[in-house]
C-alpha cells in the first residue's frame, strides 16, 4: 500500500476516534440529564422504547463513557480499541434505534455517525506498519 493510502486510512481512524469521543460525551451528558431531571429527558406521549428514564439515563451514561474511552484508545492506535469500538458503536446504534420516536433527528444523526465509525474501524489499516 502506498504512503498516501496509508495516511488516508490513518485519517479515517483518527476521525473515528474523535467522533467516538464526541458521541460518547454527548451520550454521557444525555444520561446525566436523564438521571438528574427525568422530566427533561422525556418526549411526551409518543415517548421512546424506554421502560424507566432513570435506567435509560444510567445506560446512556455508562455507554457514553465506554465509547469515549474506546475512542481515546483508537486515537492512541490500540489494537483492542478497534474491536471494542466496533462493538460499542453497534450497541449505541441499537440503543438509538429505540429512541427514534422520542428524538428522531438526534437519533438519526447518532445512528449515521455510528455507521461511519463502524466503517472507519472495519477498514482500519495500521498507519505505522512498515511499507512493503
């Protein structure tokens, strides 16, 4: 693989790491809001696929922190972070599918970002690998 292709793939990995940190922070913030003020996290009569807002807030908080930590690992070019990042992005995608009724635009944006992160990590190429 050429040096230019190597750098392009390294850019995708960096992009995925940054997006993971941002999405993780947003999830953690949304989780904190749901824990502190459950009324602020509800969306009216249509609601979301949620049994308990406090439980949803806790799940969002934990998932957000884990995604952000995995994103930091991805940016530090840790091998484990790639697999963990793909798994967590998939879980986050599924979690936001259940939230589309309550917050359609936000959920669809997060789902799209999760798909891009999964793509970027799945086509990962080590930018520090020796050239052949």
